[in-house]
C-alpha cells in the first residue's frame, strides 16, 4: 500500500468499505485517492457488480473476501471494523445490522467511529425503504427520466433513458464530503458520527436547479423552447418537434455548430457581459452585427421595459429575431474552419466553446493524459489501464495522487496487520471542544460565480459555517445567471458587492480575506495570482486561510487547456456526454439537467475543503484544495470511463430512442398508459415465477424477452404490476415526474432541514425575499446523528448585507457611506430583486 510517509491529507485514516456497485465503493475510492488506507470487503464469490469499472473503484484498496453469513467471516469483519476510523456501506436500511455489523452498537463502544450509510431510499421512508433500489429505480422514482429537459419534452420523448449513474455519483461526492467533514470535526471534539445519505435525496440535491419553482417568472427569462411548449399545450398540439427544427429554438450562444471537419463545435457563452461579444469578434462578425442594429444595453438589471432596445448582447435568452439572425451567420462562419482551429481560437480569446467528442476520444486525449484527468494504472486483471484521475486533490500533494496503488487481494491477517500499524491521534471527548454543527465557527468567503463554486459554499452553510458571498459592485453576468441561479446557490449566505480592483473595494476585500478560514474561487491560475490569492501572497494576508479552486478543465498538472474557461455544458461536450445522449456527431444534445456536473463539482469542492481542514487540524499543514468539472466527469461516467488492451466496444446506451440496457432493464408501457421501469438481472429470473402473469417468463428465449414483457405489461395498469413485482423483490418503479414529487412532498418552512421527511422534501416560501412564491428542495441529503444540519435561509437580494459586513470589519458608518458613494461598493444591482 501507500508509502509510510505521505503528504496526502487523509494519510493514516483507516477505512473499511463494505460497498457494492458504485456509490459505496466510490466514496472509499475518493477517500483512498486522498490518502486513506482502505480495506474493501467482498463476498466469497467476488463483487456483486462484475465490471472493469471496479478496477478504478477499488484502486488504493486491499480486498478481503469474507462470508458475513458465517460466524468466522462475521468475526473477521468485526475485527477489521474494530481498527477503523470510518466504515462505509450502501445496502438497504438495516441490512448490514441484521448481518451483525450494527453501526449504532459499534458507536456505543467507540464514540469516535464515523459510519456512512448510502441506502437507495431513506431509512425513515416507510413507503420505499425496503424496495430494491438499483440506480435506475432511484432515478425513475425521483423524476430523472421524465424530466430530461425541454428538448425531450418538445420531441415527445418521455420518459427518456440515460445510463449516467447520477444518483450514485452525486451520493458518492455528498457522502465523501460529509464523512471528511465529520472527520475534521472529530479532530476538535473527539467524537465521530453516524451518517446516512440516501441515493434518492442525493440525486434530488444534484438536480435541485430542475425542481425549483418560481411563481410569476418574468417573461424575459423564458426561452423560445419554453414558449413553444406553452403554445403547444394551450393549442392542444402534439409535442413532435424534429431535432433539426428544435435547433432553431436554441439560443445562438448556447448551441452546437457544424465545422469544416464534420465535427460539431459547442458554444456556451450566453449571459456574460464580455463572452458573447468576444465570440462574435473571434468569428469576425461583431462589427457586422452592430452595423445591423445589435446593441449592448449598459444596465440590463433595469426592467426590460426601460431598455433602449429590444435586447442586448450578453443576456439570455435572446429574442427570436436576433437569435435567428445571429445563428444564421454563425453557422456560415463555423463552416470555414475545423473544430480544432475554433477550439484554440476560442480558448485563447477567453470564450467558452469546445468541439463535441466521444468518451473514447476523451479517455485517450493528450491533454487529459498530460493534466492527470486520465491516468494509467496497472491492474492485476486488465493490465495497463486508463482510468479517471483524482477527482479532488490538494495542490501540494496532487502528484502523489496520480500514482495510485492498484487493487490487491489479500488474506484477512495481512489486512488486519496493515490496519494495526496505523494509529490516529484524536482528542479525548472530555478535552475536545463543544460543537453544534461540523463547521460551527468556520467562516467562508465565496468569490465564485454560476453554480459549482457557489453551491459548494452554500452546502457548507448547512453544517454551521458562516458564508459571505462577494460579487462585483457592477455585475458581469446577466440576471438569469446571477439571480435565477442564486435562488438555489445563495441560500444561507450574506451578500456584499465590491469591485475588488478598486481602492475601497480592494481594502474591504483584503479585510475580508484576513477574517475568514476558507476561500472559494473558480478562476484560472493567472487571475488568482493577479488578485494576490496565490499561495505565497495569501500567506502574507492570512497564513491560516484555506483556499479552494474550482474550474472547468484542470487536472493535477497544468496543460494547454488548464486556463480555458468553461461551464458544465462544455465538459459534457468535451467528455462525450452530449454525443452519448444525442447518439451521433450531427445531433449532440446537452444532458438535460441544469447542473449535471456543476453541482457534483460543488460537492467535490466541499470535500476538498473538508480534507484541507482535516490536515490542518491533524498535521498543522495549510493546504489548497482543488477540483474541476472535468475531473468530476470521470466519476459521473465511471461505469464506462476506462480503456485497456482488448476492451470491447464503447457501446453504452445512447441516443434519444434508447429505453434501457436490455429487456430486463428498460421502460415498458402499461395498460394505464403509464411507463414503468423494470430493473432486473439474469440472477433474478427465478423470481419471476412468483409474479402472477409472468410465471413463464424465465422459459422465454432471450431474443423474445422484450416482446413477451411488452405484451404482458399492456394487460394491467402500472400500479398493479409494481405491486406484483415488488412482492417478488424485483426492482421496478413507476416513472415519476418532479411536479408530482413536489406536490406530494411539500411543506411549510419550519426551521428544520427536512432530514426527518423521508426521501423527498420541498418547502414553499410564500414570503420569499424575491417577492415571488418559491418552492425549493430542502437541504436534506446528509443525515448525521451527532452533528446538526441547519435549515438554510432563502437567498437574500445581492448586496443586502454590504453595510452590515463592512461595519463588522470595523468600518464606521461615515466610512461606509463614503465607500458606497464612490460606487466601488454597492448595496444593490437593481431596484427589483428579480429584474422584470
């Protein structure tokens, strides 16, 4: 295993991993990549999911095969657990305890122990907790497949299947971050925790931007697609828009264009004051469009009725006239160069754009290899293998994380010996500090924009951190990006507006930096250095502060695209997600969920900060945490993000018509017109003997299974089939939608985070600061036993706390007035919270 001396932040931490499939093993993989010593326990016959992906999920792990149903196997498992700091499992609620591994009892004996359970549905969800909660069952139950975005609604494709393991990936990042937050808290209190993160709650949090509902949303924020959906519903027209016609409803700065080399190039630069202009300049048509009447409104935060023109460059969405005009010219120009040429031109000009790539291309991409986003690992089963690199790392120890130990099978005695060599120093609880939340007393400065970084900071607030969000006195992003997204990622924060490059703004900013424990920023290295937040400069301002950087393309090492700016959608294009979802190079589709990778990257940022806090408390080292959208894409695609000599085709389900993996795992229509998802394996075939109406199914030839089931399921309504299948313990679910989940799980805010409300929980804010009625998902995925989770206050208007924060920093009221009058600091961007 790892060298005896290591700079990795979790060095010396001992983990027992009972996980199977993805979520549990991925948590332990993330901990192992950060330096923890992990012993994984498999059944005697090997893992329940036999996949080459296990080579990555099991790296840095010693694997011991034990039969937990035997006295000997159980005794050995308990002996390993006795040495652990952390134990991970992802079975149904209570299953491991029934086998004799009882977390509550273990923590009675060892209060310093940290346990993390990742069931499919919450243990306090009486309706669903006993269901067979495979990945696709959780997705179907949580509205994932019926809310796959505006494109699929307009094309009439509902439900729509995606093979991305969203639930497990989100849960892995949330659970890993929660585990390490509990670990760093233990260094102060001497006490561990018992934590649960249900997959269903995790996927809802990962997709929280899809489930928010704002009443009376101003029409300026409605896209052409949303208007077309409303028109068709009012007029009773079918949703049958072709893919080609659908493209003409997309914003010109948020779509793919065919290039000279036959490859599509994805442009993602709406909503920023400079990006759209730079895009047209790179294409050489900016002056032309200005001459034809395109204007740039100076203040887009005024009500649109007060603008001098009908639109402005840099706002989203563009109205139809200008969207059509711009797209027509952009199509012509993109055909004059190859996608590779445009990639370099856009990247160097600071414009977010990237060619569409297949996953196979990304895995073998030179930049991905050079940067450490993809790494080579020798595996005892597959030989030399390319795997996703570290998802989260520290700047000072990232190089070490690039050379993981391959998985290794050992006997029980060797694993026990390895664990016993390690000792973790923690305080006696009587000597530890009293702490309400894991981060109570921690002060965070959030300098980020869009989703990933701001979401990381908001996530920390639920554990007691005080979070201050700083934004420019004069916004660079359109209000669609700042205010609308901010409704989700601004919760639990106070807001100050300051131009940090100005005299007064810089002074206030430096005073803030001196006052905090953690700083988040999503900016390229060059910008960080200019701001004086590189390691050497920050050490002079605040030697104790932890800095965390989130960005688009970074890996551990620098490469040619490390400083290219970008967003979630660009990483979807670069790493093959959009081509898989669309099915072909000439029809890429964004994976429909807002924050598909963004929110997961935010949880990764929280894990980086948690690891940095732990190594600060344990070793006295001040670290700089890192993660990126691109590194998180490896975890999101873990079931197929690998390559080795002899690997078969990259043939995961793709395209709009795909309905699952195979006849045992796919959608079926029922007599009620409602779709159900069947999720079964070959080993489940005998169970069908116990399903009335499907008793003969195990005898059906493999090539006739789909037709047999399609005919059978048409004979009864969905609810009847679900009842029969679940009685036989076969994985299945009705394909729910988010509207129904919201309606069934809605409550009035009561000052609690919703962790007591099962797998789904939403709150209705009648008196939201925005003046609109807002329904939002609760901050409820992490359920500790000891540490407190706080309900988050709704997002305040940008700048609302500027005066208060300045006063707290020691500025007098008269000084604050002078600073505000200078325009270098501000208390508001607009008269209205959500500009109309």
